[in-house]
C-alpha cells in the first residue's frame, strides 16, 4: 500500500453548492471573523484566476496510476507558493508573512 497527498490550490468547483450554512443570519460570535477571512482570502495571489479542476483530476489520476509517484503533489500556482513559503520559513516568520500579506491581524 502507498499514500499520495494531492494538495490543490484555488479551483472553481461545485463542492460547496449544497452546503448548509449554520449561521445564515450572521449573528454568530465568529461571523465578523468569517467576513474578514473572506475579504482577506479574496486578495490571495491567483484568486481571481482559479485553476481548471481538470488539472486536479489529472493529478489524482497520475498519482493513482504512477507506482513511484512522490508523496506530495501540489496543484496550482497558489499551492506551490504557499508550500515554498512554508518550507523556507520558520513557523513564526511564516505566520507573520501570511498575516501581513492578508492584512489579517487582531
């Protein structure tokens, strides 16, 4: 048995179309945080140009059918950017960099 992790970035899918919203009126203690996160996430690199979901399907197929496939497969420029930052920075610097890029400070 082997394991492969496919890590996609931002892709347009129908995955959340049928989700139920636990707080449709936005009165939760987390509603403001959710709004801030959505605004910040909208500014992520590549967010305005989401990838083609077919490339994720192709990556999954390749991972499933290639016997010597590496453990991780990043799909999408944004996934690769985040992984590079994560690999090259210590935890504190990574968090500070992401929070600064997203303007997401308390």
